[in-house]
C-alpha cells in the first residue's frame, strides 16, 4: 500500500524530532502539505524548511500542547496557510524520572499528565472544531505500549498513556457519525532521541528492554510513521476508536 495524500493537509505535534519528524516527512513525501508543531520553534522551522527545500509544502509552528491558546493558534495557522485540516497526529509527549510510586514527585506527575494527556485533549479539541466544520478528517493520538500494560517505575507515564486510549475511544464515538475518524497508536520502544537519552541515563537498560521484545530489536521511526499514515488513509476507513500496537510483539505475550 502506498497511500497518497495529494492535496491533503496534515498536522503533526512533536514534529521536530523522532517519530513526529519521521511522520511529517512521510506525509510530505505522500503529497500532503504539512504543519510541523513543536515546543522547540527553531527545530520546527528548520524541519519545515528542509521539506520545502525538497519540494514539499510545510510550515513550522511553536506550540506548547498543554496550553490551549497555543493549540488554538496552531490549528488556526495551519488552516490559514493551507486552507483546511485533513489529518492530525497528536504525538507530542515527554518522560519524567523513573521512580517508584512512593518516591515519585507530584510535580512530575502533574507535568506529564499536562503534556501527555491534557495536551492531546487540547489539540484534539481545536482540530475537531475545524474538522467538524469541514465534515471530514482523521486524527491519530499517540499513546504507547505503556498505555496497554504497566511498567514499574513509570506510574505517571503509564497513567498518562492509559488516559490517551480512553480519551480516544470517547471522542471517536462522538465524531464517527460526523465523518471524522479518531484512532490511537501505541508504539513499542523505538529508536528516537528521547529513548536514546533515557538509555544514556541507564546504560544497562537497553539490553533488558530488547530482551523483552519478541522481534529482538527496537522499532524504527519510519515503521511507526507508516502505521500512522495507514490509519489516516482511506484503506483504514473502517477503523474507529481502535488502538494499533506496533511494538515488535511486546504486548502479545
């Protein structure tokens, strides 16, 4: 399958690096005009400029996803530039320090819920207002394999990612009758700058992580991107409120 997004407009949050950047590139290469949103405005603009230099349509936007004014402005800028919004990948997210629940910081919990869960709610709220007006659109929210299972030391992260799945299901049921599909992707451990940073903090952790993946390796950014594009394509037209698990078999155990 080689889905075409010619004349479509896609928005990717957390789009300046990792899975977000790989997905923004994939959308552009499939013909879409792409809005790359990121907390790092310079990185978002640089990523967009590289796509434009390669002959694609793209803009870079600064957005702190947990800030509703930022989310509203992000969607408004996308629509004012490209005329509409056909697909959104709500990918922005963070990790916080690994800690047992009794030792975890309340401030870390509040921060990760604000960005990983409220951030998706806030972005989806304004994306849906535009898509509702159009009568069409597709949204993919990024959860994690930690949205499906529990992992010691990752209580706050796990809670945020479980919440994304529930939020996706509820919104999907609200908007399916209006021509808007919403689904969720739950990537397994993937070779991204975020994961590399965590591995550097705990050098012995990588071998243990890979040992638990039946496929015997981490995922690649472009593999997750291809799953997102499929969910946004007509080929996934009967997918509503679902969770797709590109995790190398981790959650199949």
